[in-house]
């Protein structure tokens, strides 16, 4: 965040994990009036009893999952808790899974996609393992702020995610990208995101490839407030 230049779209970061006894918690977590979107990044292995409070005001909850057995099991537990503890219904269209840092044509990727198709939760994006995110983090930009010929493939993978985020809660939406990307919905019982870290995204939501969304995002953890077009770009850089 400190590497971003003044001329770039503003992003206001809140280190929600830090506590200052000299000020109230509400003041520490205040969001600028100009913010149009709030993304909350929750810690891994979040206590299920905190899920309801952290997701209550979230328009969308993103659950990123890596192609590994450990992440798959964590994702499964997370989605289970979102459905059963936080009482978020599948028909609300608030929970979306992101297949993160994937490498196609690998057995782990194929195993991940098979698992995701059993959840009954939309797979809203599949994000490849790209060095563009590493380079972007080094200079404080997202893939949407890179030259188009450099990040064209990465930006394209964000399209279905952005479209899903723009949808209204409860609005049925076809899974993005067909089946080759692992996009789609599945039909069985499910559970949530990457290493158990969900992420909530939305317009002034309670405080995100695309390399997002899993315990859910919630207050008490680092969060960012974005104005306008900065939201997608920041998330793309992994801020």
C-alpha cells in the first residue's frame, strides 16, 4: 500500500488487527466518506462463533481455495460453518468460491475442480499462478493497472468475478466461464475457502484473484476501503 503513488486510484487501508487504547474501536475502523467498496480480509481458522457477526452486513463472501489437500479440507469446513453456523442460504447468492493460484493440466488442479463442483456453491473465478501478482505487489499496483499486453490473461480471469460481485444478493447467476476453467456450480453439500479464510466484499459492507473472499472477511482484521475503480485493481494485486 505504501508503494502506491498519489496519482493512482486511492486505497485506504485499515490495520484492524492493531488496537490503540487511546481511541475508540469505532474510530479506528472508520471508513472514508469517499469509499465506494469495503473489503475485509479475515484471518485463517476463524472461530465459527464469530462468523455471524463478521458476515452479517457483507454483500458477498469470497472463499479462496488453493489446489492442495490442506486447503480443500479447510475450505470444506469453512463453507460448512457459513451455511450451518452463520445461516447463509445457498439461494442468497452471497457465497462464492475462488480457485486460487491454479496450474492447469496438473492432478492437483483437477482434484480441486472436482471437489469444488460438489459444494453447491458458485465457482466465481479461477485465478492462475501468475508472476504478475508478485510484480504488482512489489510496485503497489494491481493487474488491472498494468499494461494490457502484460496482464491481459490475468485481467480476463477477473471478469466473471467482477460480474458476480456486481450482482444483487439472491440474484441467480450462471457460473462463469464454462467448465474448462472449473467454473460452475455443483450439487452437493459443501464447506468454505482457502485455508479457512473467507472474504467479504461489497459496497459499504462490513469490512479482498482474484487472489481472494475465506474464514469470511470481517472487522477485526486488516481491511481496505476503495474508491471507484481502485477496488478491482487492489484486489488483483493481492492487497
